[in-house]
């Protein structure tokens, strides 16, 4: 039998009620909005509470304990698939797509509970930044086409704050480059391989994509070299000269708006979990 869907205005109260009625409660604490209302797990008065994130290997033990004994699991993954099946699954933020709701109903045996936003404006603002109107992107494109720019140069050219540009420009798929110039050789043995890699050419440093730095195994070391002043590190966004696929970007925006409208209609139609 498919899980029943509910909405809630009080995530904490719904978690506590679900915990009273069922053994395994999975709380999906991930955020897609730009300015989310953060869920505060310290407000919960239930035990046991576990925390899991697939990128933190140490948290796997907590996942296994939850699976074996039950309780409340705070899952920080964007989708709860890796945590596995549960009695109740609770979203602390209303999803942006029906696909996430569908995946949740496949995992939950009893209930799926979705936080009802106080206002939907936060979700709408996120789409305006992550999938802005094509006209907006075309105006930005006039200033950045074929250029390699720092964040400050990008802001100066467009007149848009970087807090917004970092999301708006993602669809234009800029390359991410690091310019690394030597200052003072490190003494720490763990940093020497990265130092030698940076200065392998003429000793004047190098410029490489972030991907190349990561694949070479020096991502953390480069960060430490910069933090301790061993190198001067400048970050660039490199925009190609080829015209973006504007129709594809327009379709992406239309799909995002339609998906959010469908989620909103669903959430507003659901019975309240605390009144059911």
C-alpha cells in the first residue's frame, strides 16, 4: 500500500508525533532554496536521534544503528535513497519537484510528510536565480562572452552582486580555473608534492582548472598553501565564446516553474498531519 501524504506547519511536532507512532522516522534535512528556514534538531525532545550524510564515512555507523534499532534519523542527503526504507519520511523543506516526492513514497511504508512553506516566495526566488529568464542571461552574456574573470571583475562588468551571480551564471557553464603563483616554499612535508606540482614548469607557478587540481590529488594542499601564504591564489571563471543554447535554458526555466507549481498544488491540497 502506498504511503499516505500529509503536510505540516510544525516539523518538530510532526517528527515527535511520528516517533510516538512508528519505529523508524527519517527526516530529510536538505535545502534547495537560497534562503531556507533551517530546521533546528535541538528542539526535538525524542530519543534516539541519529545523523547521516553519505559524504561523511563516520556517520555510516549511525545509519546502521538507526536501521537496527529505530529512532529518528536526520539525513542530510538531497535525496533519501541511500538511507533506505523507513516508516515515515519527513521533508523539512518542501521539494522543488514532484520527482522527489515520488521517490519518498517509494521508501516510506506509512507516511510522507512535507513542510508547508509559510510563503512560497522563497522557492520562487530560488528558481529566479537558478533558472533566470533568458533575457537576463543574454544581458549578462554581453559582458562576459569569451572572457576570463575574477568574481570582482564579473560583478563590476554586470552590476549584479556575486551572491546572485554565482547561481545565475551556473547555467552558462563557466570553466573554473586557479592561478597559483609561488611566494615562500613550505616546510611541511605534506605540502611539498603540491608545491612541486605547481612549480613543475619554469618555477613561476601555473594556472590549472579546479578539476585538474583535484585529479592530481592536490585540492586540499593547494588550499593550505594559500591559507599559509606559500602561494598567491587567484580564482577565475572562464566563459567560452560559443553562444549558449538559449532555447534549452528557456525550457529548463519553464520546466522548473511548472514543477514548482505542481508541488505547490499538491502540498496545499494535503491534509494537515497534526490534525489527521
